[in-house]
């Protein structure tokens, strides 16, 4: 199965889209670091099962346009990218699958544009779980959380800054425009290799708490990675990611991810009208059982998600996988996804 890449005009920008198969549409939304290529295993499985698999290089990534201003990456803009994509492809609705920042995107779509969402698959980052706006809706504490749990009702960047007084925190480090672009743009392959490994089941990201914020860069807290290939990432696969991110000048290599962190306050504001909203469409949650994100968030996050997503069909934690569950355990992920799709 070959993925067909094409350029699609949506929401005033050009998006590079990979498409495979024919049938009911399923749209895949990656996070950081990711590309449409992150979904290669699932696209093959879905296309062979009779679905139209559609994966996007999000704005700021891969072959898609990379606007530099932060406001271009807020929740309204990335949602409009997806509704515009459906329009351009002649689809009235789709099942949306989102991972990491893509999980925020598809959760927001399910709440704010439910007429375009047949169902939603949330991967790695539960609905309404943190201050970065990745899956949250607004500034009010979700049901079951206290103001203290939620950061005392303060803006996300204020909470980041408070935490950064204790130790290095990438959410705070990425807020300033320039330092991260310079650091990561100078060593893109090394950064990607370390981050993919640190977030995987075999890696260890937790060392960041041992580093002070002052004088520390992100590469300083990411442990060195073993040589490729790994059991879930070949040298060819890795080079595809490096090539995808480095298609522009170094200052724009990682602009999509960096600016997504910088919209935390804006998304917090935009989400206020939906602070109490549940996801009402059919839903599935998938994560790696060894995902560091699940260890970093509140212990009751999955319970809160069950309350906030009444038609959550299943919560599946896949053993032997970290944050990149769709690549670390592709067959298991595809099987769970197909079971869900067939149940709709």
C-alpha cells in the first residue's frame, strides 16, 4: 500500500496530506514531534480494511505551510484546518484520530464542531487533563478537580513559570521566542533522536526535574539515545522524520510544535465557553502503558475522562509502548482502532 501525497488548500494555507484507500474517512492528526508519516502503519491497516485513511502534516510541520506568528497555531486555527480539509476533500464528516497535540485538536473538534465528527479516538493525552491546553477546554477546573489541582485558576503560563522556579520545565522554556529555535535548529537530528527515545517505553524523560531552569536547554535534559535502528524505528524511518522537519530554514524546523506550546494561554481563553462541555460523540482512548505522560498527569485523569466522555467505548493501555504507541506497537494499535471503527 502506497500513500498518495497531495497538497490541499485549507483555511488559507497549504497542507500536505497523505491518503490511502477508499471508504468512510478517518483523519489522523499527529502531535509533536510527528508527521503524517507517524500513522503509516495504521493507514495501511485501515486502507486494507476498506476505509479512506487521511493523515495530515499539521501546519508548521513537514510539507505543509509554516507560518511563524504564534496566533496562527491557536485552537481555532488548527480546528479550521481540519474542517477546511473535509470541505476540500468533499467529506461532510469523519472519524478523527489525534495523538499528543493532535488529541487536543480532535477533542476540541468533537465538542465545538460535533457535526463534522463521526467519532473520536484520543491517543496518549486524555481529555481535559492539563494546563497546556492540550486536551482542556477552558479556564474552569473540570468536574472532580479543585482549584489547587488545576493551578489555582491562574493562566497556564503562570503555572509553568511557578514550576520552573523549582526545576527545568520545557513548557516554560518554549514560551520565549528564539532560544528553543536556536538550540534545536542547530542539532535537529540529535534532538529528534533523543526526544523519540526519551518518550518511548525504553527511554527516561523524568530526569528534567534534576536540572535548574537557569542556563539549561532542552537537550541538556534529554538523555542520549542508543544507536538506530530500534525495534520500532528504522534508520530509514528516522531519516524521513529528519527530512520532514528540516525542509525549511533552521528557525522553522520545529515551529509547529513550539508555537503550539505558546498558545496555551490563548487556548485557555478560547476554551472558556466550553469549560463544562462533555464529548458526546462515540470515543476511544488508546495509550502506551509505559507512556511518561500517564505518569506525569493526575492519578484520576482517566476517571475524569470517563465522566466527561459519556460514550467512551473503551480505554486501552497497550503494554510495551510509551508515548508513540502507534509506532511502538503498530499492530496492536491498528487492531484496537479497527475494532472501534467496526463498532460504529
